[in-house]
C-alpha cells in the first residue's frame, strides 16, 4: 500500500493532495509561501492561543477570543474542570466557522501531532497572546498539521520546494523533495471531478450530489446501466456506488447528515450487503454514525462536520433572489486556478512562452490585490509569459495558449 501526501508550493497557494494506492482521496489548501501573513480563516486542525471571555455553566462551555471575527465555542465534559474567565488557553480548531457560527474548539490540541510539532507550538505559545500559532513561514507545515489529524498510519510526505522541506525538517517532519510533480494531472482531474454535482460510474450509472447547509443529498441513478437490466443489476450498481460515495465524501470534505437514495435492493440479503459495504467505509472516518437503509433503498448516516466542504471553499452563493439559488467560483479561487495552470505549463517546458487568457475580473484581482503572484512566477521561471484579458471567457474560466 502506498500512501503519499504531496505538497505543491505554488506561486499563488500551497496545496496538498493525499494519494492512497494511486487514488486521490483528500485535498488541503493554504497560503503560498510568502503570503502566510495575510488573513486566513481558521480551519480544522489549526492551533490558536485564546483567552476565555465568558463561561456558561448551563451550556457546559466557554466562549474564547482567538482573534477571529467570532468567538470560538469550547465545550467541556461534565467531570472536566472548566476554564475561568480571563484564562489563556492553547486550543485546536475542531470545526471551523460556518456562516454566523464561530469555530468549535478543543483543548486537546496535541492529538495526532508528533513531539517536535508539539514543542514548536509550545514555543510559539510563549510569544503570542491571542491568534494563530502556525507561525509566519510555515504554509506547508500548517497543512501537515491539519492532515495528520485526519490521516492515520504511515504517510510519505513529498514537497516540491527546498525551503518548505527545510521548514518541515526543523519541525521534525521528514519529507522527500521533488522538483516537479508527476501527480499534477491526476490531482487536477480529481479536483475538477470533485467540484461537479454529477459523477458517472463505469457501468453507466450516475451519482448526483446536492449539498445543503445541514449535509448532502445523494441520488443513485441507474442511467444507461438500467436500460433493459434485471433487478439484480440494482444490487451491483448500489455496491459500486457505495464505494464511490465514500471516496467522494472524503474528496469533497462533506459532513453533517448524509441521505442517499439508492436503487431498490432486491431483498434483505442485498440490503445487508450494502449496509456492510457502507459501514466498512465509514469505519475509516472518525465520528461517523450509520443510520439505516429502508427496503426502498433510502439510506441515512451522519459524518462529523469538521471542515468547510470543497464546494464552500471554492464558491460563494449566487442568485439569492432566484427561485433556486446557485453558486459561482470566488474570484480568489478563479485567480489561483488560472495561476496554477500557467505555472504547470512553465514547469513542464522550460522553453515555452505561454499566454494566459483570463476575464477582466481575474486580471484586476491579480494586478491590484495579488501582484506578488506574477512576481514570483517571473522570479522563478523568468518573464517568458503573458497574462492577457479576454472578456469572451465566462467568469471563473481561463484559457492557456502554448
């Protein structure tokens, strides 16, 4: 079994993908090296210094100022000694801020971290009253801290930036170095697929994902597989869909209540086999709780909501006044995607002089808000590229001419 965490330190962002047996299963995103000082929203696994503002005995919880827009919520157990108002704490984000709700945090911030990382955070905690303890030069390290809280067992860490590798080594994290990634194409394809609501299965069946604030609805459609098929094919389709659903829940960072409308199983034996398949996959997700599968195939289970979903990270609500609201890519996500495409081309062919075409909004964002991204590309690869406005491209899209 091969388990690799590949960290790509790009000009616009630091991004990591976890690949198990050649399948991309997780994504993490962070600031580019050099942008760590820019404001960043708290994410699950991040470690903060905070100060207790109020303690609620009725809620068995405290509200903690961590320097974010909303105070964090710190629950404590019945027999656990509660903190006192004004006390300074080191805490970890258990669930990030979602909507108007602040982060949910825990004092068990050491869980899953190696001793050198713990010592590094302890040192940072002596220097900062309130705020992130991730440091200002550890984009890759921040991602490693987050991922180690999710991934169990041995993981080979690979990074494409020598400075990031040194920063990881100084924190006690062993990582190998690669100058270019042979995983980029697979990772890009998996990312694009995980942002689509429709997932096609090899047998012609289709899965549809519909996210809500409380969770996700998943419909298993027989599609082309159902043309002239027998009822027994429903069972095979359901079992194949179950495995893909577990993978997509991970890729899409989905949590909350999950409702799946499977095809009607042929009987109790088929239903039990489907239950066993789902439970085996859910056993790999800490905190997952299985519900039941009805005879008609309707299934429910619950996952911990520890991260913003991939869709929430990449998009923002659009058309709130419409009968049906939608979502569109944020300008930041669109700009990072465009820069990543350009950087991949520059890496791949040193003699290439590519031209990146982007809509006016993306171009303005790059020039006004993130000029350092273009400067980093020029410093690393030379000024052998152009970024050109093209208003014929839809918002969130870009094109590359080689």
